[in-house]
C-alpha cells in the first residue's frame, strides 16, 4: 500500500512539473503582442504576479519593441501592487535610464517616492501604535527626495499635490525623529550632540512642532556648557515662538493609482 501511495505522489509531482513546463513554454513562445495583451488582462484582474511574469518575459525577449516603454511602466505598477518594493525601485531606475525624455517621467518619479514611502512604513508599528519617527529613516528620506524632485521639475503634474502632502508628513516625522535623538543625548549629558542636533533641526525642519519642542533642549545644553551668549540666543528663539503651534500632519491616504497610457 505504501508503494502505491509513493507511486501516486510521483505521478502528481510529474504532472505538476509538466504543467509548469508547459506554461513556461507557452510564455516563451508567445509573440510580443500576446505577451503584452495577456499581461494587461492580468493587470486588470489584479493578478499582479502573473502580469509580472509576462511583462518580464516581454522585456527580456523584446527589449526594443514598441511596447517597451508602456511595459516598463506597467512593471513598476505591478511590482508596487505586488508589494515587491525593491524590484519596483529597480524598475523605476531602469525606466529613467531607458526613457529619459518620456512624458511619463513624473509618474515614474512619483511611484519611486510612493514605493520608498511605503517601505518606510512598518506593519508592526501600525499594529502597536509605535511612533515610526523613532525608527530608521533612510526610506523616508529617499521618498522625500523623490517627491521634492517631482514638485520641482513637474509642478503641474497630477501627482504634485499628493507629493507635497507626503513631503509635509515626512518632514514632520523626520523632525520628531531628530527630537527623539536630541532627548536621548540630553539624558546622557551629551551637550554638544544635543546642541548640534537642534541646530540641524532649525536648518532642516524649522516649521515643525518637534523643532519648537527641541529649543529648550538646546538652551539647556548651552547653559550646561557655560555658553551664556548662545543660551540667551536660544531663549530669544523660545520666547519668539512660545505662542506658535503647528497642527498635527495627517498621513495621506493611499492614492487611487491608475496606469498612465
């Protein structure tokens, strides 16, 4: 009986392998038009992993086809929707190198920013309400740079307004991150580090609530170092801004993405 079970399992495994092989052969033998149309159908159905298979094959087999530019745009979109953020960024970078004069550059830069933005988010931080400003900021800084490039070079882009909103959200978060670091140094009496951190905040994030909250830390640090003149200057800043308040910056909602044509 055990032999029959093993034999049956072997047959099922062989059929599965044969099915996969048949599917791969079908993709490899498809024309560029068939690959593109099938990928489009999968995209419309939300089957992003399947769409990626056909789009990658199209890119590899027909890199110079008339579908090349649109296929690359679709790949960026499909990778993003499939939450394969590393490949989405690679595809965006490749698109900019292949099509530097494309009329869809604003979309690609926006998608790079959106991908970095989402990469900076953390499921567990959302679940446990942990302030992500205390976490790693590399992806968020990259997202800010992407959105800033978009706004500067394509101010009339349909994606510019959302980019501006995300920049404000990122800036507020990065400022809170710097404030947490300044507090960390203050607890350890690292007065030079505290002062330098707050000075940097004044240059980078002057219009944020976190920077206002950091000013007393800078004043105290100067006092501890007997830098009376600098401490007085810090106090002048504190008094000048004592009634100022910056409202909480809401996180922008997930955009309703559509593929550019």
